[in-house]
C-alpha cells in the first residue's frame, strides 16, 4: 500500500513561538506530531499535558506542532490565540489556521486530533481524543528506532521562544469565589498554578501551590475546594482529595445535603460526589457532546464549565453549546438560553432571541432571582432574570472566566486575560479593579483575640530560633510590630516594640468596636554557624473589639 505524504502546513494567522515560518521540508529528519486543537476545547487542553510528557521523553527526536483550528469567531482572532498559547504555557510551535486550511488538507473532523509524521514526511497515523499518550510513545519509539538505523533521523533542536505568562501578582486568573460570610475571596491564579485567599478588600492571606491549571474554586468552611483541572481532580487546600480520575473538572458547588456537583467539562456531564465518598456519579449528561434536554440520564451536554445553585435547581454554563441551562429539582435538564453548538452571538432578549458565545462562569444573585454569566468569548457580563438575558454595560473585559457574588450584591469577576479581578456593581454597572496587597501573604493563622474598646490587649509573642542564638551585638535583637485591618481596630499609640528575648508580651490599646484582622510580626536578629541572619514569624489573628 502506498504511503501518504503529509500535506504542507499553511495558516493565514502565521506562526507563534518561532522566528520564521516552519515547513515539513525544513523539519525533515524529525518525527513530527501535529496537534489539531482549539483553545475553547477542554479535551484539547488535557492533551497538552500528554504532549509535554512526550516532548520530555523524545526531546531530541520529536517536534510537536500545534495547529490551532478555531471553533468560535473569537478563536479566529490572532491575538486571542497568542494569549491562549501564553496562558497554557505551550512551548512548541503553533500554527494559527483561522480558515481551517491545514485542517481541511489533512481531512480532520474532530478536536483534538493528533497526526504523526515520520522523518521522511509521510503520515504514520492519526488519533482523535485524549488518553493516547502511552500508545503514541510506543509508536514514536518505533519510528525513532527505524529511522535511526537508516541514518535518516535528525536530532538537532528546533528553536522555540519560551512562553511567558505576563501579568504580575496574577496570571490569567480563571475563577473566583466568595466565602459564605463575604469576608474572604478565593482566586484561581491559573497560570501560576496556585490558589490565593484574600480578604474582600484584597489583603492576601494564603497562597496554596502545587496545582495544575486550577479553574473552579469554592469555599468549604475555612478550606477551599479546587478544581485542579490539569491534574483531573478536585481537592481541598487542606490536602483532602474529593474526586480523582476526572476529565477537566472546571467548577464545583455544594448541595444542601453536602454532595458536590462538579462541572466535568471533558466528559460533557455534571458529576456528583456524595458526602464522605470519592466515587464519582453522574448527575446529568450521557457523556456525548451536544444539546438535548430531558431527564438527566438522557440529556446531552456540551462542556459544562460553571455551576450555581438557584431556587429552580442547578444552573450551569454549557460552554460548547453557547447555552445557559438548568438541572431542575425534578431531575430534568432544560435550556434557558441558547440554540446549540453551531449557534452563537451576543444578542439580548428572551430565550428564543438571546445568544451567548462560549460562557464559562455563572453565579446566582443573593435573592436567587437572577443569574450572572461570564460570557467569555464575547468578553462581557450578562444577567438572566428568568425571562430575559441582558448585557451589563461594563467595558474593557477580556475573556472573563468566572465570577461570584458578594452578600451586598456586588460581583467579583476574574478578568482573565487582563490578569486582574474586578469588583462590579451590577446596578450602577461601575467596575473597579481589586487592589491586591501581598504584604501579609506569608503569615500563619493564630488564635482569636478580643477586648473591649479602649482597653489594653495583651499579646504573647515568640519567634523560633532553630539552632541559632540571638545576636548579642544588638542591644535589643527582637522587634515586634502590629498591623490591623481595618486600622480603626487599634487606638493611637505604639505599634512597634523592642525585646531582648525570643519570647515575651506586648500590650496595645484597642480602638473602635468591630471585627477584623491583626498581624503580629516578630523579627529576631540571630548569629549561627552561617553568620548573622533574621528569623521572622508573622501571625494573623481575628480581632474582635466589643
């Protein structure tokens, strides 16, 4: 049987990550793996993890080439594709093919599809979907061995510009959550692979690391549940694994009975985990991709990506269906807005007129009468009041990925591509950036404190010295400082002290009645085998002034 020569690579958007356009002729001698993908496709993003393992294993012989093949109008914009490459830290060349030219040449029919090309430029085979990492590794190893023996293998590297995420304290935040009392926020700092916890006015308290492209976050008491999307699991920040072996979990919520409902985008379903269990059950969706209403066991979903609880049931953003849908309390799935995967737009109006483009986030208003929508690919916020979809006049957003609602009705929005979080008043439609302050970030939680307004508050302080000793060259080698939020919790007076020992007590007079946080910082100058050093202990306390 005659072998098929691989068609050349062409895309009107050009190349990302390389200095000059690539061609299969220029790549002759390398094993080439084409990844036909769209950045809206959760399964495509899951495949990126598999590709990274192959790139590490065959670092000299293999070149992965991403062929970005858009599903939605938004994905035809070259700048949007460039941002997606940075957001997902893609370290191989990417061809932007907005007109699906190369897609058509290769006869591709599904996202994602992987096409393997040998060093002589002939197609070895193609696979669709994810989960083919081991199979591909075996075939690539065989191709490498065969061409190495023939002397037709080239191991010189292809130079690719290292991707940079950009941003500052945040990099492409994917979602946000508000605690039950409204005092704390959780931010999925997606491209930094971490989850941040801060006060509602932006004072950062905790940074939880070790995640892979986290998306959905939700408070569970003092801990935060995290959709660890790149690792295909849902975990809590205290280390408890809630669900494993999933496919791109994108959002999570807690039902009244304590069950978790997870938007499992990669399997096109809503999943349920009962309290105290890890077994993942189906809540809605057959696993096929599409949009069909009906009983939860027969309903067809398309990459559900955001969930919220309303009196009617669980409302979810069905991203690939461009739809807002609900799993009712009677167990049926119904569509509120949207006509299916091939229909998108930005029209306001009733269920038959309104349209969305790849919405990712939803949040219910405090009274449950409205649902706010992060209409991601339209870069706008929408509100559904049960009868009409309306666009909020908030300008300057860039692919907002998620949102939540404060008790006073204001919205907290992950403005993903602008690396920031916004506070939005849905009534005045005023939007202001949340100013993040990381000066308290390395503090630990201490005991709660209380005192009556105007009284002296005694605080025990200490700092661990390890194997070191206090530096005797300093008369007072230990310093203590206090900081309160709000500052009115402390009365005017001293806020810094010097001590001669690593343990002691300081007294401060409290101010106005209220509740907030008190930071106690203790710094010791020490001397040890490695010379002078500083030992720092920073403890934050909940302070209640009666």
